[in-house]
């Protein structure tokens, strides 16, 4: 009977321990045999384990997606204010709030829904049928019917349909870059004994679901299917809810603060008004109107307009925004984690050098390697393709026309080399290429400066030292050797690979992008730290970093990550520039801990293995030619690979955040000022200081003036470094500038009551105009830390604020003014009002200088 094994017994959480068992024990645990399963056994296991299919993320209907945008905490506050307004008969206020919330939600829905992909595209990455041993015969079955214990057959071009243990292999190479990040195909071979749990790139005895066969063939024992595979676990992570991003955390903190301020102010105003015996209904209506007046109903719309403008600017620069909020996160990002392949490098192997054992350039090495690579019959791997491309043109061109193929000795894992036999000028050559240890073991001589000599211990050490030097510099290397043979036969075997003459090495590297050094400098100038998280070799990665000018402060290895607790890993992750040989889980854990440590983290990736990290990061960035899974998980898609086009996105994100903060800081300081102004009015004035409908009109005009904030200019020094939500800074700003506006409100009360002896209507009109003018025009003073001479508002913002003040001043002299209960003011009042506005703006400007000297952000 088939038995399931505890998958967490000896491996890290989530990974199957069965993959590392001794092969014979594994076969027994899975009740499998060299002839595979019977049809009856397979059907029983299919019922037990389920179909070999991925977990799909449920897609929301357009209606549900839209409704979710309406239930954010901030939107709910606004909706509640609108409902209360409507209940008490304040229909204009309720309509205004409804329009603001709906407009914001519609703008965000249109932007995001048009770009939304689903995790169902995972299914397009894998094969739909598999060749499997059933009842002792090879049959083709749907991939979904595979079960643990099946024995599958894999060949060139196949996509691996499950996580499986290699049983046999011949010249068997897999491309698993999408899962592990390795830039070159990896060899897979059977291993009979137990293996220690390790990182995915170290598991050369296992083939993983979703990877593809580059060359050779193999039989493999299916161990894990569907959601229990490495690929399946990634699919599950895409179906889970995404952790909150920096933007969402900031909005949540701001909303909580806003609720506390509004709740306290409304309760205080209501109780104070009742204490002054203004009547229950009047007091309640007034408190509700004030609550609507201090609620920033335009904030969702301001944010959405800001983000939409940023998205359009980014699209012009080949950056597509899937989720609007990610623009804000991109601007706040202070750490960008990325794989090196396709970001710092071209994402392809190129031949770097062809040298002799002494490390000098050697064309003979290239020529023999080119002949071997070109004439081998098996599917060309990327190293062979790189040799062929390098030797096809330029000064290094090799004339292959003078050679004729005779035979080939294929690669195997025991020899770790392959040979071709070619005819040239009436003679024959056996040319061998492969792993240095495999080739050198068959060599009895060495060629130096065109002269062959006996391979002494000293010369063998010289050859191995050159290989060690290439490896230490981050290059992959293949050894090349040859032997002159007779013309007596046309069939050769491994026994002929003896007495070889070693010639040298061909080395390879994924070449750095030309744009990478400048892009890294831009990131550094913008205050963004780059960290490389890769499944690839640490030496290769360090060499690439060196070539593109990225200073390596430390290296964190995958095998170290699992041994560390969160505190130690956080410290090491902050110090390290490179994380090498990392699994998807390890990358994800590092990003999570960096976020917990207070950083805003971006992640850039294009493979299946990158999907969890793309979702966990505050902002996930992928490229247009990435696998669909990565593009689904990402927030931002680059239409070109590389870091260089991110600069525009980062700057746009910071501009968006800057303009959003202008509205927030102006609104919160004004609202906080009302905590003093309104209660003071209730004690100083024998009637309601302003009618509820007048408060709503004031708020409507004020909000209209701020609609143009997204067009405003942003100071260069503001966008020079990452900015993020700082509720503490907002509170300080509110506590300092709020009372200043209250001071001028109270001055207005005194002037209206004791200079102009105002009745209720005249008083309402005077405070309405003073309040509208001061809180509207003050944007020009607080929009920048600099003076008006060095930092001026955009033309649109200037015109909108002036227009609103003019409209407000004109209303009392129109029929609309009578409708709202206003009355014309004496001319002398405008002289006093102008003086007060000027004094207020000058005072704010002076306090601003002191404030920014004391408080940095």
C-alpha cells in the first residue's frame, strides 16, 4: 500500500523531504518498481492525491473589483459622512461626497482592471501530456493524471510535469532558470544515497515541475505532484492575499489618525454647543457639518489623479503601471532587490576568453572548441551556441569547411566530457571538450606556445590553477584537448579518449548590460540601494557586480539563510549586497524581514521563482518578456529590460507622493485649527458661527481649488531621496500650523463683533470669506519648504486658487448669496481682511523656515 511521508521531517518548511531519501528507500516508500505503476494503482493514487494541477487564483468579477475600491477605510469615512449629511437634510454635501468617492473609485478601477492578469496563466508554462510507464509499457497520458510513484520518460524539449527523482540520465541538461535563476543549463544525474537538504540549485538529482529539458534523456520517479511541487507552492502563494504595501500602511495610519481627530472634534463641538443651549437639532447639524467640512473627501480623488498622471508619464517612458498605488511605493522605495540576469546582464551566455594553461589568448583553443561544438549531434546548449557565435565572425573566425565529421562520442556524467572525430588534410583528430577534471584526467601531454610536451605534475597543477583563477573570477570554463588518430576505422568509443593533449580553456559569462553602470549610478543618486538576490553562483554574481561598478559589501549564501533566526538574518541582509544560491522561499523571507526593519522594498524579477517575491515586496517590477506568472504578480511592467528606465518611475512616484502630501498637510493643519476656532466661536458668538450649508459650500470651493494640486511642480531636493509616510511629521506640522489659522479666525470674530458690530448674517459672511481665503491661499506657502521666490506653484494651481477666492468674494453679491444666507460686507472690512490675509501668509512663511530647520523629513 502506498504511504505518504511527512514532508517536513528533515527539510525546510514546505519542501518535500522525500526528494533527498536514499533512492531504494524512496522507491519502497512510494511502492514503485522499475516497471512503474499498474493502472489500478495509479487510479487509486489519483483519487487519494488529486489531479496534478496547479492552484489557481480566483479572479474577481469586475463588479466585485470595483466594490472593493469603495470599502477602503478612507472611503468608508467619507461614505459615513455623506450618509449622515443626507439623513439630516444636507443633500448638497451628501451629493458632493458621493461624487468624490465614485470619481476616485472609477478612475482607479479603469486604470487597474485594464491591466489585470490572472494566475491561471501558470498552466501555460507546463506540458499537457507526459510519457509514463504504466503496466510496464510506455504510454502518453494527460499531465493531470500523473501520481507519486509514476516513472516518467523525459527527452529534449520536454517540460518536466512533476517534481521527480532522476533514475537514469544520458547527456541530461535542464534549463531551470525560471525556477532557480541560474543563467546556464544544469546537469542532472541519478544519486542512490541520501542527500542533505539544500538549496534548489544544489539538488542535481532532482528535476522540478515546470523546467525544460535542453539535451539528453532521462527516466525519473515522480515524488510530488500539483500543489506539493516547488512550482505548485509558488502558485499557492499567488492565490493568497498580498501583504500590505507601504502605501496601504501609510493610508491606514493616516485614516486612524483622522478618525480620532474627527471623533474628538465632533463630540467636543456637539457638547459645547449644547452647553451654550443652542438646541439639540441645531447642535447636531452643526457638528455634522463641521465633521463633513474637516473630512478630506477629495483625498482619494487627489491621490488617484496624481497616480494616473504619474502612470501616463511612465507609459511614455516604456513603463506600464498595473496597480496605481505602486507608483507611490516606487517613489518611497529605498532598497531594490533584483536578480542579476536580465537586469545587470544580457541574460545570455557569451564566450569571454579562449586561453592556454598559462592564461594567454590561444586561437588554437577556440578553433578546436568550435569544431567540437559545431559537429556534435546532440542539441546545442548555450555554451555551444556561444562558441559558435564567437567563432563565426570577426578576427576570431574559424574555418569549419576544412573539417569533415567522422564520428562522435556522446557526453555522460561519469566522464563529464564529449568528443567528436573529424577528418582534416588527410588525417584525423579526436577533439574533446568538457569539465576540466574530466578532460585533464584523460590527458598525458599539454600544448604550450604551439609545442606539445609531457604532462608533468607541475604542468597539471599549472592547468588546474588557471581553471581555479577563471572560476574565482566568476567565469564558467570548459577544457579543450585533442589527439591525432589513424584512419583505420569509422566508429569510436570512450576507450579512444586516452593520451589526449590539453590545449586550454574556453570561458563564458553572461555579459553585463552596457546601460547597467549608468543605471546603478542613477539609483545611488536617488538614494536607492541595490541588492542582488539570485539562485546563481556567488563568484559569478560578484564578478558581474564588479564589472558594472556595484560595490559588494557582503555576500549571504542560501545555506546560511535557513540556519539563521529572523534577527540575525535581518542584520546580515541589511549588510549584504549579494544573496547567492537562494531559493524562492529564501528570497521571500529576506524581503519580508527588510520590510519589517522599516525599509520600503522593491523587487525586480522575470522568472517563475520570482513570483512570490514580486508579491511580497512593496512594489513588484517585471519586464515584458518575463514569464506570465511573473507579470501577473508584478505591479509594474518594463517594456525594456534593465534598471535604466526605472529612473523615470522613481521620480514620478516621488512627485506623486509630494503632491499628495501637500493636500494632506494643508487639510490636516486646517482641520486641527478648527479644533480651536469652532469651540472658541461657540463661546464668543451668541449664535452659530456659520450655518451648516455655509460650511459645506466653503468646503466645496476649497476642495475645488485643490483639484489642480497634481499639476504642481515639485522641488528637486524633495525628489532627491526616498520619501515615505511619516504620521509623526504630519502631526508636528498639524500642531504647529493649525493654531496659526485659529489665531486669525479668532481675530476675525473680534473684528466682526466689536468693530463692525455684526449680526448673524454679516458675521457668517465675514468668517466665510476669511476662512476660504486663508485656507485656500496658504497652499502657496506650505507647498514647498522654500520661499515663493525660489519655488512657485504651477500655473493651473495658481489660477484655481485665485479663481476660487474670487468666486467666494463674489457670492454674497449674487442671488446665490441670499440663498446661502450671506449679506454684502462693508468696504472697510475688505481692507481689514486683506491685511489679515497678508499677515497670515507672512507668518506662515516665517514659521515654515523655523519648522524645517527644526524638523527634517
